[in-house]
């Protein structure tokens, strides 16, 4: 196998895309960390336990809303074929159907849980957030496939920042 050198402009593009994605991820994770700190200060150990359980419980369901479509989207949309946009429409439709199905099942299982009303509300809100986030990841996959990493980074960091700030406002009030 022959190792061909990577052209300089490709290296710059790879480094630039990596930087946009990394900065977007760091900003989003920073706001999520800030949310967790605020929640732990306000609600104490019991509240953090409920929040952690809600994240884990809803995370199990959200896996079924994704089903590997992020990587499939990138693979299919990276092709230069004229049908790539139609493929994205099909993938987005599948994502929406899976997300609605998962949300219905998640909300249906809450009826059978023996938690307080507040905990069930927390689980429902976090589940809805995680499902919306998987839908947004579908659009992030489009930007990554089309090598618009700056838009992908901005979209991810914006969603996480806004939801973390909204969570902080709700927790404080």
C-alpha cells in the first residue's frame, strides 16, 4: 500500500473542521457542567440522584431514536450523487418517526413508575430534550458530511447552551 502525502490545503481544512467541532463541543459541555453544578447546589444529593436517574433512564430509550442514523447520514450524504438530498429526506423522516415512537413509549412507561409527580416531570422533560437533541444531531450530520463543521459546532453548542441556561433558570425559579 502506497502512503500518499496529504496536501497542505487538506491538512488546513481538516484542522479547521476539527477546531470548530472541538470548540463547539467544549462550549456545550461547559454549559452542561454549569447546569449540573447549579442543580447540585440547589437540590442537593436527592435532586442530583433524580436528575442522574432521569438521564440514564431516558438515555436508554433515546438509543432507539438514533439507531446509528448519525453515521449512516454522514456516509450517504457525503456522496456527490444527485439523490443525496432525497436520501436525507428519507433519513429525516425515519428519525422523526423513531423519535415520536420513542417519546410515546417513554411517556407510557412513566405511568408504571412509582416515583413522585415531580420526578416523572423531570424524566419527561429530559427525555424530550434528549430526543430533540438526537433530531438536531441529524442536521449536524448534514453539516459534517458537507464539510461545514463551523455550522455543526455552532448548532451543537447553541442547543446545549440554551437548554442548560433554560434548565438553570427553571431550577433557580
